[in-house]
């Protein structure tokens, strides 16, 4: 295994996980705006506890999805092995 292969096998899952987490976060924020019907920030709502719970929950879901996506990339890349000569 070359150095470039090792670097790529480390970078791809991390990049895929980060991209998936940020994408999930954007979808959750868009859904929140659709439900609220306006572009207010969580801190503008009544009750700071609700905003805090929303923020924590949205980040936990996003990071969880990112980790799942990163592991999925690792599993798919492990199934494809280069030909031995």
C-alpha cells in the first residue's frame, strides 16, 4: 500500500462524513424554517431551552449521519481490492 493510497483511504471517509453532516444540518435548518414559516433564528423564539434542545438535537443527528456515511465509504472501498500482479 503506497503512501498516497493510505492518505486517500483516510481522507475520503472523513470528507464524505463531513459533507454528509453539513448536508444533513442544512436540510434540518431548511425544514425548521419551513415549519416556522419565517427565517428567525432559534434565539428569537420564546424560551431559550427550546432553541438549545433544537441546536443539540440537530447537531447530534447531523454528526451521527456523517459518521454513518464515512463508515459506509470505508466499507465500500474495502470491498474493492486492487489486482495483485
